[in-house]
């Protein structure tokens, strides 16, 4: 996955993501594609969650999956999550759950509950940073005020790090793939470097929904695992998604 | 660009989406949170029943590739429905509603919904 929150020169926040899933879950040699990724694409839907006939939040989901991986609370905040690998992983959380220790939250139920109940960027950030979880994760959160964009690096128990947008440091965007931002990514899976190269080439003066889509359409940010791309603009309360393909030659991940 | 990782020059002019990297638009559905949890997903799942069954079958095939005896799927179908009752509200009820609407065994719908934690294995 590749998630980006960027702040344009007017202070607007733009949030985009590629949802990559299905690694090592079966390769279709004939079609040069991942079996699970191809099965997920027809399940991609945009959802408008409504209460009293008013939108509470919107999301991009796989039909049948009740948790959230990509969502927007219109005019309040935008949220995506990327997978984080750790030896202290979800299987330990599941074992604890089965043994009856149930003080942690399932990752996608936490994101769903934040989108449904949090009423501000700050509240969302606190809930995502402080709630005990069953599995590690990266939460990429965008707000509705200048400077409100961050990557929360989570272990099961703790918030390990929070990286905020800081225009004074010329950090006008935050970008997360699937590696801790203070470490080098795995050399066979470095999507961070090309993504940052394209973001820097775009420049803050030219960042928009369109140019962010360009970045997410460039290989290897676009790869054989990419099922959909979502673009969100919190100030307009807008979410749009597109089902993707990656023509050969294309990285498997 | 023609050797792994096939890093391209930064693309431009890709929006509005078109061409070989764009398979298609995404449909919109409304989820009415005023409905009982078990009914919220019925309209969507009724539309996507075939695709969901296809996805679940692919996971079954994968599990049977690892454990040809089929025991792994049996375990999922026996154990994971018990897990559904331990999930916080409204998620357990919503998942049961999806199993009812799709005809997919409850344990396999639970597995689909906790796949993130399971996949870290």
C-alpha cells in the first residue's frame, strides 16, 4: 500500500491511497496476476454510512468486510491504514483473544469506530494512537486545518511514533508504504523512494487530486497487488475511487 | 523501466482515469446505520453475492492447497462462528447478517473480516 496526505499552498489537505493486497496468496501464471487481488477487485465499493438520513462518514470497502481501511468524515478528517509487519503480530493478539484477554481492538473495527464516532482530527488522532490493538499498523490521518496530517506508527500496545506534516520544515506531505519511516525500506520493495521522487517533482505548488493520482499511477506504487486507488478531499467532503490494473511489465508488489 | 522494479518516470496526465491502468469506476451504496446491524449490509451483499462467494472460494482453495485434507477449512467453519459471538457490537451481528444474506458459512465471513490479524502470521 501507498498512502499520502499532502497540504497544498492554500492549506488544503489532500489524501490519496493505493490499496495493495493478496501477496503470496496464489499467483496466476497465465495472467501474471495475484489470484486474491483479482478476486477482490469486483468487491470494491464506495459506501455512504448514514444516520437519520445524514452522512456520518464515507468509505471504500471490499463488500462483506465491515471494518474500514479507507474513509472520510466529510469536512472533519480522512483516514487510511497500511499494513505493518512485526514479529509481535496479529497472531499473538488472536491467541490472547482466544485465551479470553479481550482488552485490545481488532484493527479494522477501531478504524470503523473512529470514523463513526470521532468528531475531530485531534480526537481521531488520540483514539488511533492510544487504543490497544491486536495487530500493529500504520494509520495515515488527514485533518481539515493546515498542518493536520500525520502517520501514526502503531505496535499492538503502543504508539511508536507520530510524524506530522510540518511546512516550516518543508514537509508539506507525509507518505507511508509499509515500513517504519525512520528505517530504510526492504530493498526489494522500495516504493517509498520513487513515490517521494514523484511527489517532490510535483512540488507543493502543483499538488492536487489530479497530480496525486499521477503519483499513485506510477510503477511501482502501482503494482500487481493494487486493487483500488482512492482520492479524498476533506474540505469538499469528497471521496472517489478507481479499480486499477497494472499492465506488464509490472512489479508483483 | 523494463527491469525490476520497473520504476517508471513519474506519470502525468493520468486523471481523469483512463487507459490500461484503469479497470473501472466504483459503485456507491448506502449503509443505513439506523437499521439493526444484521440488516445493514443486506442490499449490498445481495448485489455482490456472486463475487463474494468467488472470493471466499479462492481463500478455500488456498487453504486446501496448504492442508489438502480440508481440515483447515473445517476448523474455520467450526471454530470461527464461536469467535463471532466474542466480537464487539455491532460487528458480530453485522457479520452474521452478511453470512445470512450471502449464504457463505459464518466462519468464513468471520475469517474474511479478521484477515488482517490472521495474515500477519
